[in-house]
């Protein structure tokens, strides 16, 4: 699979996996999944609110830096899987 065949979140995860300790990466990123890409924002599903909060608090700058290196001016939005649209929370 080439980089162009992967969704943007998969590319971000690949790069972050080289920077984050393996156990930390598994704990916080393994339950995330690509949801959508509108061109200027990608949406990523997370398993729980605590995972969303931890990623936003501890890894958002790394995620945004990596995302910017792949596609400048693209925002990220974390949504807890299972919540309705009126209950989602942006990072």
C-alpha cells in the first residue's frame, strides 16, 4: 500500500508510531479509527471520552504537527464513537 492509498489518519498514525513509545501508542491510538475527510478537516472516531480527552491534552500538538506536514491547513476532529451529532466534541 502506498501513502496515496492510505487515508490521512493512517499516514498520521504511521508517523506517530515512530515517535511515541509503543505501549503509549497502543494504549491511546489503537482504538482510534478514520471516520471522514472533508478536505480541510479529518474526523477520527475514538472509543471513549477519556481517550478523546487524553489525545487532545497530551498528543494534539504532535498530531497537528504531523497532519500539517502531510497536508497543511487541515484540522482534526475527534468524535467519541456512538455519540449522536449533537453530542460530539471537537478536539
